[in-house]
C-alpha cells in the first residue's frame, strides 16, 4: 500500500511542484538563519544539507542531539564536526534550536 501511495504521489505533477516549492522556502529560511556553521554546497530544492563546525574539536552530531536537533553523522572523510540535516516541514522550531545551539560554539 505504501509503495502504491508513493507511486501515485510521484506521478502527481502538482504535488511534486508544491513539495519542491515548500522545500525551497523552508530550506532557504533555515540556511539564512545559520551564522556560525559552514554549509556545504547544496541545491535549494534538495531536502537535506551538510553543516560543518569550524572547531574540529566539537562533535556536532552530539552537540545538536543534546539540543533536540535530529541529525545524521556526516559522510566518510568528513569529521565529527559535520552533520547532515533533513529539512523539516516547518522551519521555525529547527531555527530556534539552531540559534540556541550556535550560542555555545
């Protein structure tokens, strides 16, 4: 049933366009709110981005998790000071958590 639902959604052009526009809007808000982390090159319509803390001694995954920010560790060859963040449906809660977290670095 889930596969069938996904197939229908992927074939619905209006749904896809709305989803892409929503992702762009939310991601843009989030990215412009980040001031102390480096954001690796990312496409504005892709619902994930990689953030890097300039201080290599900071385990960004653990720090973000301690603030309730759900992340994934970075890729191979990226240090503990990097994480991948998925774009949520709404930006406000993540922005507030990121602001609090950035105050500590």
